[in-house]
C-alpha cells in the first residue's frame, strides 16, 4: 500500500498537489483503520476533512477531527495501536504520540522516509505528519449520520450532519483567535450549495456556551458577526492560507469579500 501511495503522488507534477495527495492517502488509511476497529460506534467525523471525504469539498485538509459521542466506548490506545500495526504491515514507518491530558485529546501520526521517497524532502528524517483530535466533551444536540465512503479505501463513517458540521465551522469562524482562509472558503461552500445549508442553531448555541472565547456571541446573530469579520479581514492573507489546499487553483478567484458577504446575507 505504501507503493500505491507513492504512485498516486508521483502521477502529479506539482509538488504541492503531490504532498496533498500523499497526506490524503494517509488520512484515508487512518479512517479505514478506525472503521475496522469499530471506532465509529463511538466517534463522529467532523471538521473540514470530513467535508472533503463525505461531501467532496474541493480543497485538501491537514487534520482529522472527531467528536466522542459515546465516552464509555472510548479506547484510544487500542485504536491507535491498531493503526500503527496496520501502517507497518503496509510498509510505512509510523510513530504515534498520544496526549490525553486535555478535553481535546491529540494524536500526532508521523511517517518517516516517505517524503524523501516521494521527492518532497531532501532528508529521510523529514516526516509526513497528520494530527488527529478528539473532542471528549462535545456540545449536546448533534445529529449524526453514517455513510459508506470510497476514497482510496472503502469504509463506513459516522459523522455530524451538514447543519451540525456548518455550526462547527461557524463556531470556528466566530471564536478562532486568528483568521484562516480555509474557514472562509468552507463557509462559501456551505452558503452556495443549492439550497444553501443553514446551521443547526441549538447546536451552535450549545457550542458557543461551552467556552469563554465565544462570550457575548449568540447563534441568533452569527450572520451579523461574520459580516463584520469579513469586512475587516485581510483577504490577501486569507488567500495565502487557502491557496495551497485548493483542488482547483482557480477557486482562489472565488474567495472574494463581495461574494462572501452576499452569500452570508442571502436568506435561506
């Protein structure tokens, strides 16, 4: 399977796209391993990478984010132990580090040698890295679905539905301490679907009430707050952030302040 990953990556001429495809293969491998371990009986897949895998968002992503729906069934060490064994059996050189001391548990998956073999690094010591995060105390009220995904591997994945995924994205836009172009691109994707997706407002409220960073912000005024943020944003910086991850580079021209503001203000 390692050779398959290298072959998929090598078929692309652009180094940035080669890296994105190599990372995405590793993400799919991890999701397949979690599926086989039964992890999705307890976890839901969320975040931008979930949009990519489940709904064909036309941008690549870096991390794998999950919501722990059933704490009693959590067995992170077992799931990660299986993933490490699976990767070694497939010819990769993985190392995993697990941190469970916070509400959001973090796993860093690093694979040595493969970047050099793919022609993307000069030294074998340079590693391909993927971060997995699990929110162990997610907001109440999420609605979940399960679907079969076929991206490099066939797997069954439980995930938040689109209105809840959108609520999670809006929370990030409202409370993140720094602007991120990928967030704004995802919001444009939600708002330009036909019909536009509307967030699950009770779930968004529950999410905002969990932390202090969203203090004073309510689900009822999310559009007004985001309009103000969009008007004040450094759009050149946002484009620099999202550009390397776009599947279609021309989409960069679509992430414009006027387009985004019109999509936010549009009634459902």
